[in-house]
C-alpha cells in the first residue's frame, strides 16, 4: 500500500489554505483593501495583484537621457580642474578649452608636455592623451570604452532617480525600464494626466549654494574657478553674479520637507555632517556676515538671502516666491536627488481605463473558457481522476494569483496569455501519469503498485519538461522588456505551481481516495 507521510499532507494542506487566503484580496475592491490595510493587523493579507498599463489604463512615456550634456559637463569640469593644477606646477599655457569628449591645453613651452600628460591622467584615468607634432598642444579625450562606461552609469543612475521621483509623487507600481543605449520606458498605471510627472522629471534638480560676488573683499573666500552670471527667479530680468566654487551641493542634503514661515511656503532641509560643518564655517566668518549667498537650482538663482548669523545646526530653509505646490515639488526633487543628465520626452501615449477594462474582461473570458474546456476534457477522458486533476488545476490558478499578490507582481495582457498557456499545459503531467498507470494496470500490476510506478517513472520526464520550460521563461524575463516580461512572469510562476499541483496535490488526493474507498478497480 502506498502512502504519503503525515507531514507532507499537512504541508500540502497548509500551502492550499495559504494560497486561498492570500488570493482572496483579489476579489475585493480597492476601497475595501485600503480599509483593511488601515484597520487590520499587518499580517492579515490585503494586497491584490497589480494591474499593468494595458489592463488598468494610464500613461506611457519614452524618455531620452541627454548623454551629450554629461560628456560636455565632464569636459568643462576637467578644464576647470586643470587650471589650478597647472598654476601650482608653474606650467605656462596660453589656453585651456574643452573639446568633444575631452580637453585641450595649448602650452608656451614643449618642455612641460610630460608634466601636463601626468596631470591629465591623474585628474581622469580614462583619458587618452595625445600630443601635437609641434609639442605645444596636449589633448586628452575619452576612449570609446570610457564613454560607454559613462553612458551605462548615467543611464543606471537616471533610472534610479526617476524611480525615486515617481515613487515620491505617489504613483503606484510604475514600470521603469531601460530601452536601448539612451532611453527609459516609463509606464504609469492609473495616471491619465502625466503632466505633473513630466514637470518633475523635466527638472535636473542640481542644487548648489554659492557666495554672491558683490565686489567686496568679504567674498574672497570663494576664489578659484572665477564667477558666473545667472538669472534670478525672484526678480525676473535681473541677473546675479556668483562665484563658481559652491559652498554646498545637493548631495550633502539628507532630507527636505515643505514647510511654512512668516513670508510664506518654504522648504526645510537637513545637511549631512560634512555639509553642516562647511555651512557653519562659512556663515561663522565675520567677513561673511551681511553678505548674500545664492541658492541655485538648475542654473537659476531661486533665492539669495543674506547671512545674518552663524548656521551651525545642519538645518536650514529655502524661501522665495513659492506656492505650496512648488515647495512640495522642490522638496520631492531634493529628496530624490539630482539627475545626472537632462531627460526629454520622446513619445507619450495614454491608455484609457475603458480600454483597460475591456482587456480585463477579455482576459477573464479567455481564462474561464480555457479552464472549462480543459476540465471537461479531463473529466471525459479520465473520469474521477480527471476530477482530481481539475481540482488541482483550479487550486493551481489560486496559487498563481496568491504568489503574484505576495510578490506584488504586475499582471499585464501578455501575462494573462501566460496564465492561459499554463492552464493548457498544467494537466500534461497528470496525463503522463494517468497514461503510464493504464499501461502498468494492463501489464498486471495491482492498483497501488501501478500508481506508485506511474509517478516514479514519470517523475524524470515531468521534471525535465518543466525545467526546460522554466529555463526558457527565465531567459525571456532576463532579456525581455515590457510585454515579454509580463508573459515570462506568469509563465514562470505557473510552471512552479503546476509542478507542485501535478506531483504533490493530485497524488495526495488520489492516495487519500484509495485509502478511504479501497476500490477493486480505478476509473482511469
């Protein structure tokens, strides 16, 4: 007599019960789920499967990362860094100018070439340094590999910052993925007007604090790098001259929140230890008291208050002619961090909720029809054993939804296609076992022996079949994007649950029936 150990039975029952519990929130509406999340303990399941853009409706944006700006900025920074280095080494030069992907130095004497080459390589190890025939011009440019590395790093950082900004805006379950060498796909389920998202993403949000060049001796602390003139946001048409060397940069901020003061809305922020110490040092110097310092965001002076007293607590405020919404957005941008390069919208599409609802209904109909036909066929061909296989198939669907709810995976229209495919393939393992059982019974084996032999000999075939399918699904998930990933997710989960249901759940039901009924023959 074959049997299944008690602990295995308990485990199978526990998996089935948990699957029913964790898939149950999918039957509730969103308002009920949100109420459960607020009133019920944290361990009570309340998360449902997230619907993708094609099912829920929303917006699709294709963003381009302006990598050229990154290379230009890198060349400018390199040129600025070279000047003090050359002065320190007392190397005479006539001109330092950025060139595409690098910098060029024109020297007064060719005897300094080796020193310049050494300085360039010290400043940027990725530079390829070339010397002109007359020996008076040294040019350092980035190699193709270096530019590719910069592009990959910039794109990866941009995706992370985009994710932070979109998450901070309250958008649920966005899909953010790389496409090609310089583009990012952004899908926003449930967002039918992406204008605010585009405004948030359109700002690079590079924040810095600079002393204002008032022409007095008190601002001499900002020497090095010269000055630059920027427009003022508070006073349209007025330009403010600031020192290039920043006192603080945006990466020194640890937090930023909207707040209010007597003049109106403001943004309160906190600095890390380095920023707090530097800000304290600058504002504590007697010659800086009463001097203005500029708060610059994306090359615009948004505020230029005067230093009234030392600011040493690591906390301060940015004030100006802001609205409440502007302070909320500015705080969001500062918390998320600055983009390494500007983003531009290349393509925009909107999927209406009615179209998404039609897709959901069509997907439900396809799944139900597939289930119905498979169940009818199984019960017609294999009788009672077909009923066991059908029950396992239904629980298989429940397990798929439960796992997707727990993982907070996104269900898309191709994902529904993956579920339908899983329904069609889920009974394959049972068919192999049942057909093998028929052969063993025809050869004269007893019922228990035929069942045990059928499962044991079919195990290798079933495992190989599911393993190869799983590898294909994982490859699709790893290298695919968008719809391909949605299909691969449900297919991967479906293969795993089908394997469990076919070899564990169905067998447990058959063995339990044999022990209770003890039939003389089996209806297969």
